[in-house]
C-alpha cells in the first residue's frame, strides 16, 4: 500500500516523531510503502524554540505542502498529522485534496481549541469548525485520548479509534537503582510547556531550601525559569533517555484547562518507562496513565504537590514500589511494541 505521510514536523518535533516516524520501520516491514513529507522541517523546529521563525521558510513549506496535496491521488492513502495547512480554512484544504483519496487524520492534542477558543472573533468565525470538517471528511480519525475522541464523535467523524502516544520500551530501560545525593526531581519537555513548572513554584522553592534535592528541567530555556531553583539542561533525542534515567522522581504539572485536557501525557510515559515514580496534575489522560497511589500520585493542589513530593523524597521503598508498577503499566498499555501492529491493521483497513 502506498501511503503519503503528511506530518507536522520532522524528527525534532516530538508529536511527529512519536505519532508517526517511530512506526515507519515496522510499517515498511509489513509492506507499507510510506513517503513522508513534513510540513515544517527540523530547521523550523530549532528556529521556533529560539523564537526566530522565517516567514519565507514558512511560505516555502506551504507551497511544498500544496504540491503534495495536488499529487495525493498517486497514493492509496494519505495520513495527516493534525492538519494539512494550518490557519487555512477547511474548504481550501479539502478543496485541494482529491475527493477519491482515502484520508486518515491523527490528533495528539486539542488542536481545535487553537481556533475555537481564539481571542479573535474573526478567527473563531472562520476557523472555529475547521478541524470538525476535516474529521467528518476523514475515513479514519486516530486520537491519543478520550477528550479528542469525544470531539471527533461530536464533529460527526465516521470512524474514531484510540491510539495512545507510546514509547519504544526497548529504548526506555530501567537503570540500576543508585543511592545518590541529592535526589533529583525531574521534568522533560520543550520551551512551549516549561511555563507549567511555575504552577508549582512555591513547592519547588520550599523543597530546594529544606531538602537535599535538586530540580532539573530538560528542554526548557534557562531564561524562562531563572526565578526558580531549577537546573536547565539541553534536550536531544540521543540523550533524553539517559537524562530521565538520572531522575529519582518525574513531575508533570498542568492547569485544568481545555487545551491541556487534550494532551497525551507523554512525559509521564517516558518517566514510568524508565522506572521513575511520578507526580502529576489530574488533568485529561493523566488520570488514566497514573493509577493514584499505585504507580504514582495525582496532585490536585499545591498542598498535595508538597505532600507527595516530600513523601517520595523521604521514602526510598515507596519510590521503588511505584517504579515497578509504573514500568509494568507502560509495557502493557503504552509501548510501541503493542501499538505498532494495531496501527498497521488500522491503516490497512482503510486502504
């Protein structure tokens, strides 16, 4: 089967790497002939995080994407991550897209809220129902959590399937436990999400002042967190697993807001795959990934964040207990080894 993959980013984009690129070797082994064309390449991602995006490069990216859409009828199936042309109305996207070509769209966050909750009434009017229209046109909508699936169903999608964001558990291994001081409370992400750490700033300050701990943020920009006692470390695909393996506790604070309810809890999955106990906000899919008190804790308030982090800092046996449970949970429910055959079957059933 000839498949055109229209991803949002290249390998540096976490969503594209996890929702599509990591599956390509398996899909190719199953007889899929996948041609991948990212809308924005790795240079764009690097520039985006540095806050220096070239308008010319964006225009070139859009022109390239339009050319791929005009030639989509050369393929049996088009697999789109998020949307074909961001900020362009659905009638333009779907007008360019050949009517007889099978379409699979994949969502790992609440992209629709970028439009329907936009501060501009003009954007809400023109684009508020854009993603819904694409969902209705699609032959299959893949979603990373129930919040996204509910939106697809409400939009009138013909077929909706849940496919969680997962990791390759052969790559995310549990390192031997070492008793080291200070303990490391770790977070991994991007500059776009590092602001969430400020939600628990009082707790981080108190722990840094009163306990033998350090707080590490992998992938943030240092200037974002310069008012917090946080050590910022660079992210790379090659080093991310090793960085997490150095954590003793993984954290994921989130506000309980519409866009955040659509997130897929990837950093929790990474922590737990490396055998790290976690503390997370009970928002969206976090409530499914974290079994409260079994493989981690769900902290709904600043007081609970402090309570659970202090408890884990003080109790090595508890950290170890949660570690084993978390790793087992990922192996069964959030591993690429489990989801790759399912994705292949889903794509095959459409084409």
